């Protein structure tokens, strides 16, 4: 494959491994690992180097899917390898397989040099880097902090870390604020505090310190819980007792903020990257597509998704956050999630200190349309589109079904499929590009119609 090789490791589960490993229900535990493993093939769209690329994924992909990716992203030298056993800790799986380790050593070429990228800088990833370096390979990690600075990922990527950061920085950056909230440990105290807040304010949000894709977040809106304190407390306690992770990690209890859907769908977001030099680079802002239960579904990207004043506040806040991360030693991707209050305020909800559910969308749009893509095209994405019940699709049959709305390189409009393996889970992941919002939504509606035929 030549000497210019980038290796990408899809280690999504490692980002929240303490959370996953605390799931008491064995079926739920296995489902979470499998779900993340199926999501791994989406990540290939998030990376498009100029040289060769070797992907280490939890699950194999077909040659058809790899060829489709190569055609969309204009990549000529892509290959996928998979460790023989997938436990959820893919970097540990790599270390346990001499065959896969041999592939990485071989990919370093005659120069014994390798660029290693990953979804997140986990402790398992840093251990893999260390072992490869011990084998005499010069491993470059342009999107990862060094080992001594890796605490930043879990700290700022947790609910407690970002809340401490916001409280500490509020005097310097007045626009950086969060909904009123507090921490506690244990479901008894959490139920008491949350019930008190719900009765007083007719709404409450409960979060575990570091959940994943909506797991570990409970949103209770007006009318959803009893108004009598003792009954409300017992109801919350009953809900929290169903999952052991609520008793294992700190719990955040926040005011419920009714969002303004006209501002980025109610949940605007901004993503950046801290380069190896420490320079903070703005990538894009978007509106997040979020379910009523608080689960992230996808993004809506265009310069018009928020007003100029909201954009300025989001980008300023994002730069401020990134400069502090960079100063502490962080390198790589991060985002800042907001909720837009009905009074016009923006509240920070969390920061993901890793690649995100929108990074691949940014990478594809940037590859096709260039840096001004937010002005060149209207982008929609979905990471969890449920397929019609009773219908089974392979990647080839899905391409055939969606032929009328498939992305056209001449018109620069249409649907791009960004996962093959999720089809097995009865879900589809896609990106849609349209000339404007109306056209993008029309393409999405036509896609949904074709799936039902």
C-alpha cells in the first residue's frame, strides 16, 4: 500500500466504556456494544486522507460499500481489517491479535512511520499507541492529546466537567452559561432533588455523568410526572432504579428549559478541531435533530439555520471553550451543544470531546463542496432512521430502491448512504444534499416514500 498510510480505528464504545460496562442487563449490554459496532462503518466517511487509508472496524463491510465510499469521497486506496473477536474495546482486541498488529506494523512501511486516528482518545487507544512505539514505529497522533493530557477527554466530555468549566469561566465569558443544576450521588437523593425541582418548576432533566446517544438522559416535561411531591419522588426513584448506572456515577439534576424550535431546531450545535499546533479551527455550526426523549438523530447544516447574532454567540463560545481545551493539552475534535431557550438565551448542555455524530457529515460536505459548503448546499442527516417493519434491505438492494434520489455528482443533490451494517439492525443512516431547505426536505420525503413502495 506504499508508505503514506493513515490508520483509522473505530473505537466508539471505548468513549463510554465505564458507562457500557455498568449496564446490568446482559441483553442491553450486548446490544449497546453491537449497536456501536454496526455504527463503525459510518466512520469511514469521516476520514478522507490524500494517501492510503487502513480502517480497523469492529465489523466487516462489503466490497460494494467500500467502493461506494471510495467513489463518493474520491479515495483510491482504502482497505478494511477486522479483529477476530470484538469485545467493545477494539484497541484491546487489536493488541490481542498478532495478525492485526502485524497489519499495522506492515502499514508503517519501510519508514516505520504511521499516522493513527480514532473516534476518541480512549485509554485503550493510548495503550495501543504505546505498544506500537515500543515496537519501533514512529506513531503520529495529530488528533489526540499526549498521554499526560488525556484526562481532558473524560473530564470535559462529562456532565460534571463541563458544568465546572462553565461555572469557573462565567465571569470571563458571560455568554457561557448552563441551566441551573446540581450534582448528587445515589438514586435516593437524586429522586428527592429532582421531585422537588419538578414540583416547583413543572419540569426537570436528569443526566448520568457520561451517557451515550440519549442513554443516561431523562427529560420530564410539564404534565409527565405527578405534582404531589412524595408521589413524584417515588415515581422518579422507580425509574432510576431500573438501570444500575444511575447508582454508579454522579447524577446531574437540571432545570428543564422549554426550547425555541425556530433557533436551530431548538438545539443548535457548533463543532471545532484543535490542531496539533494548538490552533483552534472552526468547522461548522448546525441545528441538531433531536427526539422528544432527548436522543440525537442527526444534523441540519446551512448558514441560515440560526440568525447572525446566534451564530456569533455560538462561534465565540466555541472558540473560548476550544482555547481552554487547547491550553490544557487537548488535540482533536470537540463540539458544544446548546439548547435555545424561549427567552432568547442560549444554554450549553454538554461538550463532546471527540468526533461527533456530525463529523462525518462535515467531512463529506467539505470533500464534495469545499470549505464554503454551508453556503453551497443545504445538508440534512439522520443516524437512526427506522426502516419499515417487515422489510429487509441489503446495501445493494437499498441502492436500487433509492436510485431515483441517489446523490448525483452532476447536480450535487441527493441521498448518500453512510452505513451498510446498520441495515441489519433495521435502521438506515444517510446524508442529503439539496440546493435549498425546501429541496432537501423534498428529497427526504421522496426517499421515505420509496422505502414504503
